[in-house]
């Protein structure tokens, strides 16, 4: 039998989901100076600061 979900948990989850839409996962290829191979750096960045993150 499934567990019942209270109304309060649904409200908290919808607020968290609305806030989560403001964040983006950014994957960036970085070249190693030693071997020349590419590695990937992942970061969770606020959607307003994505261009700033990629510019660095």
C-alpha cells in the first residue's frame, strides 16, 4: 500500500521546484596544458550568471 502524502509536503516541493528552475548545469571542456587532452568541468550555476562562468 502506498504512503499518503500530506498537503504541506506538496507545497514545499512546488516552491523548491520553482526555485530549481533558476539553476542550470554547465559543462565546460578544459584542455590540459600537460597532456593536451580535454577534461570536462561541471557546475551548477544560476541562470543569470552562466555567461560570466563561461567567460572565465
